[in-house]
C-alpha cells in the first residue's frame, strides 16, 4: 500500500505553498490527492484539478455509497472529502499520497490507516498574522474571514493529536522541515 502524508492547517497558513515546494522532489514519490467538495468553483478552478466539484446531491449520494475515505462538513452545508478512488488511482501509480485536508478528516484517516500515515499540522505564527494573510488574499468577505478565524482556533486546539506540528513563519524553512519529516517517515 502507498503511504499517506497529510498536511492540515487553518486556511491561510500556507499548506498549498508548502506542498508546491515539496511535491516536485522525485525522492518522495508524492502525488497530490484531489479532494471532492460541494462548493462551486472559484475563479479559474477546474474540476479534477483543484477539486472534484460535486453537486449537493452527488456528495450525499457518494456518502451513502461509501465512496469516501473521509469527509467533513467544514462549514454548514459545505462538505469536503477524500475519494477512495484517489487512493486507488495514486497507489496504482506506485506513488505516495499527499493530502491537504481538514483536521477532522486528517484524524479520521490517521485512525483508519495508522502507521501508513504521517499527519503534519502547520500552525500560523499567530492569529493576527493569519488574519493579515486572509485579508491580503482579497478573496473573502469580512464575514468569511471571521468564520475562518473562528474555525482556526478550533483547528489549532487539535494540533497536538498530529504526529508533527510546525510553525509556518518562514516558507522556505517550513518547507524544508516538512520535507525532512516526510523523508524520515518514508524511510521507516
């Protein structure tokens, strides 16, 4: 079976940036697992690239059919999940999966797959810095930012349940620390 690496963090902490820096390392044999969601695409997002975009009904049907490894209702009516077909697709390539998923989903995957999972939690330097990052994106309303910050406090409260916690206060340094943790995990 392929090994699974999970990066979880509050929105705006830099998961995507860190993943972008480490996924190219051929020694890690990582392939990004595309998550499914029932939210509509933003901007130039494409189905099957950033997410598998499902309708509300499709997402509910997939839940009932047992097609998810994990799924979470992150915000009321807004679901995200990892499809079993992604695990099969990437494993069939002889690659390891890297997941960018919610903390609850991460802990569920860790519980299901145990020693085959490395769960890394990225922390922001501070809640104030996280607020600055979210506001700097210019993509969310003040209400959405407030909701994300409230969710961040909850997510941070679960960080100790992860194998590793790293503060993303410097993208290069954090990316190297993540690469080191993954290298050690894959060599066991």
